[in-house]
């Protein structure tokens, strides 16, 4: 058996394993696919202008053509939920991509170089983990102003050390495998070994962690938007809609808060379920 076969052998059968997701896993896939399509096509599907204000309809309940009724400013809730899916999901996507790329680079550099490089990066990661994402977001918002990108930057700084710490242990174990030693002896460059063999073997762990992280990112960015640090009004966003509906909730008009909050929770739970199922299937728990 060749070195290449040894290196990729551990990655075989992933497609077959996907059939073991179970009904709950596939339900999560369906929910996420649905929300993804809404995020892409929400603006085209919205039956009304999501930002059109008509105070005469403030807090009016469902009527023909407006299945969810209106918010505190008389804006169509159904249209705002559809349009708000994009900003509510784009932020977590960017956050997860940045965190995964940076965290993976740090973890592989530490595991591959070891020695002082590993010690230095690990110490930096340990220090960075101590800084809460919320405090970082407040600090950055104070300096640069509140926006979605400030929230993404703060949470990227908060998420990356945790992912790097998790991935480092797996990378250390993988770099100690016999096939890596054999490839080095055969004269393969570090870049060839890392990109052709090491990363493909670490991919299941990285993907599973990224999917689980997406659920946390959805709630965290929604929470920062709720606090006024993330997406800013009048942009339709589930987090800001939960905050805007808080006053109506106390007055007996819970629709906006409940629907927007349910979308956030359902998205986060679906990602958590899917990530957990994939981790179990791939044996990377």
C-alpha cells in the first residue's frame, strides 16, 4: 500500500457515513437549507417594503396580506423576518470563516513546529481566551462605533483562541502519525504534507467544529444586535427585531419578539444538532 493510500485511507467512507445522520440530523439540514434559501431570496420573496412605516397599523395583528401583522412602527413583520434572515446569517458565516481559517493556521503552526513556536502560540491562545467576546465588542464599539463588522471582529478575536486550542490537540496527534514521518523521510515538503495529507485528515474535526460554532455565532451576533452593538436599525435583523419588540411584549404584543427569537434559536439548535451528529459519525468528538 502506498503512502498516499495510507494518508487518505482514514478519510474514506464519509459519504456513506452521512446516511447515518438520522431523521433529526436531516431535519436540521432541512431547516438550515430553508433559512439559507430565505436569506438568499428573502428580499425577492418579501411581499411588502420591510422599512415602510405606517403608524396607523402599529401593533395591528394579522390581516389579509400580512400574516404576522405589524411591528411598533407599522412595518410588515413577515417581510422583515424574510429580509432579516440575510443579515442574521451573513454575519455568522463571515465570523465562522475568519475564525476557522485563522484558528486552523495557528493550530497547525503550533503542532508542526512544536518547541518554542508551540509554547509561544499556546501561551498567547491561553491569554486570549481570558478576554470575553462581549467586553471586546463593547470596547471596539466604543472606539469604532457600533456595526455588524465591529461585532464580527470582536467575536472573531474571542472565538479563534478556543478553536485553535481544540484543533491543536488533534493536529499534534496527527503530526505524530507514521504516514507523516514516512512522507518526511521520502522528501516531501512541509507544504505538500500539510495541504495534501494533514488538512484532509483534520477536515472532519474542523468542519464539525465550524458547524457547531455557527450556532453559537448566530446567537452571539443576534445578542450583540439586541444590545445595539451589532446590526443597526432600521436594517431588518432578527436580533434587532427581538430588541425592538421588547416594549410590545410588555404591552401584550409578543409576535415580533417571539417570531424573531424563534428563528434565532431554531437556527442555532439546528447547527448544534448537525455539528454533533457529524462529530459522532466521523468519530471526532
